[in-house]
C-alpha cells in the first residue's frame, strides 16, 4: 500500500472486516479464524497480530500455522499484553510460546500512552521473531 506492500487481513467478525475494508479499501480482508487462517503458506513477509494470541485455545499451534505463512526470512510481530483485568499473556509467557516454534524472540515493552491513547498500568509489549 503506501510502502508498496500488499496487505491481507482476517477477523472472525464480519463487522470488523467491514470496518477494516472501509478504513483500508485497497487491502484484502476476509472473515476467518486466526487460529487456522486460510491464507497462502509461504507467501508473506510479515504476520502481524494485535491482542490475538492470548485469546486462542492453543496459541502454540496457531503460532506454528502463522510461521508457515511466512517466506524464508519472514517475521512474526505480536502486540500483546497482560492486563489488570487478569486477561492476556505476560511478555515472558509470549516469548516461551514463540520460542517453542522459533529460535529467536525479542521483547520491546510499550508502556507509553502514545501507543494506547491513555496511560496504562498493565504490561503491554511487542514481541518480534525474525528466525
């Protein structure tokens, strides 16, 4: 799109897909299950998920499916958190999940309000795996 990338996205909610299509009409969005995406294996440079991994019944299996979508050298980028409500995953838990599928995972904590539109008291972070 702006940077020359093709973007495919999916969500289980048809309403969310409609919102995404309105915001980014040049991207391709489909209704689908993030745990078992019906996307082309080996076709993507990046798999990006925001606050999804924590909600899946088998996050290790889902992550393995996401990795299978990547081209050689592709990256997995996960935005996750461990919220004051008790939901979510800690950064350590997410790194363990990623390292069960890939050798490398780095964490960047994201506490700044600029990312969330308000001050946050819970753990929010980015995990990137390039190998």
